[in-house]
């Protein structure tokens, strides 16, 4: 427990507290009156309102579109099911910068809809909502579909035998059992959309700003730390409340149900209605998920070989700095690929060590304090990454922790978002290990280390690999904190994409598409490998 507590205290609590303190302190005294002053400003009220209502709208739209998919994956057995499950999960592990870029290629100026029908949806709220559904579709399918597949269908069939109609049986039997899972999925979607940064920044333009985008603008562009500090506290309070409710729904889901093997509940579709439902889900996956990614790949080749042609020109341009007279980078943009891979590997190792120790401690101890620590481990997923990144710069700048010019700063920030995935993946598996196995090993003379190596490790090896894969994917795509601390001569892929999109010119746009395609392929390959090694008990993600 000591290592995870020290890691989070030093690299999460300390930077966040420091940045809030600088914003709310004047002459050594706390100025809490600034909170009321900031929250009374009309522009800030507009940001708070937009953040809340777009998160609610995104959550409702995601549930509406994804719940039929959850049912199909839970109850139907059809060719290519595992591949399709992996495909719909790809957006969840994609960096938000790539998601924004993909929808920009589909909905933005010069995008597919613009070319075909003259329709542009960038800088509109619809682009943001659709991108959020794209990103969070897998959250609902995984969370709700995973439980749905383990509910015994004979209970609903028994209700129908007793005279209940199909809808009445679903409403009275299945829906109450699914309630906690639907609530948990909705809360997670709300959390991710409430704290949305990259998607809103790329697709929303100056007209739309969430709390996270506004914190970035107040910090990086306006240097208004008091306003940024107040907004950080507001987001922190909201995220804490969301996570507390989510933890309660998860505990309720774990306690209330008797589950069966998913293999017993799935069957081939029967009748025209079920085949139509399957076809609708496949069409949704095609239009919502595959089309934006396909357009992104197409735009990375489009026009690179000359007028109206296709080629590798945008990819070749990534090999030189200042292509086409641009001074966007001090080094060739392609170097961002190597930088990102190195940073992500180190961040994954850190996340595995810290998250693995935290999961082991949570497994072997109980009590309210331990449950509180479990909830705190999730905070980096919702607390402003912009605040964490800027906090790194102002706190880790003097001995004995003068890391501001060190390369390790980026992996440390990335590991903060990787640790929650490691914990949530490994914790259910570790809790399933029978304590009597460890006790038997101890009785036979095994040391604690050898007992862990001979008993725990073989049982959790797959979960460790899955946790490492998720930590690698989310570290690779971390943007909010990295945009502050990545050095100009060592950019990461998401930072490089954002810089290219921030400059005008067809070449910069094409290079952004090419880099986004590379980043998407790396994340997709990681996800497909995870699908081959994961088991049904490999945790929430």
C-alpha cells in the first residue's frame, strides 16, 4: 500500500493541490471569495451549463444507440462476433485527438459530407455528440452486454409462461436486473463526456467549451490561475460525486444477482425481427465506427500524389522538419512515433507496478478506508489532466525532484491514467484467488514471494497482460497533461497531431491525418491482441 499511496500523493495530489493553491492564495492567505466571483461570471456559467447538458445529451444518445448492440452481443451468436466486439471497442482505446481528427475528416471542411452534399457539422454540437457516442459505444456494450449475457433467460421465459407479454416480462424481470449495469455505464459515459477535452477542442471550435477546455484556455492562453483553480475544484467535486455513485452501483450489481455461463444464453437469431435487429446493429457499427476511421485513413492518402490522386506524400513529409516551409516542429514529426512508444512502454511498466501493488493491497484488506482508497484510484480519469500537467511544471522543478527537463515526466503523467485501468482489470481476478492455496503453499514452506510466484502469478498472468495492454493504449493517447510537459524536440503523437491541426495548409492537414492513422493502427493492434488473450473474468474493462 505504501508505494501506491506515495505515488499518488507525490504525482497527483501534490501537483493538483499546488496549482489550486497558487490560484486561490494571495499574500499567503486563502482567497475563497474568488470562488463566488468566478462562478458568478456569465461566461463561466455558460461553460458550466454547456458542460452539463452536452454530457447528459451524449449519455442519453449513447444509451439509445448502444443498448441494442449490448443485447445483440449478449443474446445472439453469429459468425464474426468476436471480431465485431473488438472493432466496436477500438474507439474506446483511441486517443481523443484521433477521434476528433476522424470526425473532422468526415464532417468538417473538405470532409466527406462536405464533398458529397455540401454539409459541414464541425463547430456544431452535433459533431461533438456523435464523436462522444463513437468513443463511448463500447462502454455500454461491454458493461451492460457483459451482465446481460450472464442473466438466465429462463426467468423471463417463466414470466411469459405465467401470462406476461414480451415487453412486460422484460420490464418486470430483465430491466430491474440490468438497472445497476445500465446506471454504471451511464455514469461512466457521463464522466468521460463531462471531462471531454480533445474532441471538444478539435470539433467544437471557439464557440463551445467544456470545463476541461476552459481550464486549458485559462491556464495556457490567458494565464488566469484563479479562474482555472476554481474550475478545477468544481470539476473535482463533480467527478468525486459521479465516482461515489458509480461505486455504489457496482457494489449493488455484484451483490444482487445470480449469474450463469454466457455460453448458455447466446443462440443464433430467429425470425425476421431478430435478424433485422442484428442487421441494424451491424449497420450502426458500419456508419458510426468504421466510416469515420475509414475516411481518416483515406484522407491520409488523399491528394498526396498530385491533383486528385493518392499516394504516400503526406507520410513522406513526416520524415522532415519544416516540410513545406512550416516551422511546426523542431524535429521530423515521424519521430513522435518513437517518442510515444518509448514513453508508453515506460508508463506501462510504472502503471503495472503501482496498480498491481494497489490491487494486491485492496484484495487482502477491507474496510471503509480501503474502499475510499479504491475510489481515489479512479480520480485521475476525471480530474483535469490539464491541471495535472501544469502542476507538474510548477511543483517538480527543484531538488530533490527537479524533473521539469527530464524525459521521465511524460511517462509519470501517462501512468496516472494507466493505473486505474490496471487496478480495475486485476482486482476481480486477484479477489477470485482462493486464500487456501496461498495458505497451503505457506504450510509447505514457501516464502511469501515464492507463494506469489507459484500461486498468484499463474492465475493472474492473463489479467496482467490485459492490464498492460490497456495501460499502454491509454498512455499512448494521453493528451491533456502531455500537451504541457512534452518538450518541443520530443513531441508525442497526440501532441504532434494537435499542433498540425492548429496550423493552416493542406500539407499540415494531411500530415495530421497520416499521424492519426499511425496512432489508430497502433492502438487497434493493441486492442486486437488483448481480445485474443483476455478472459471473461479479466475485470471491468
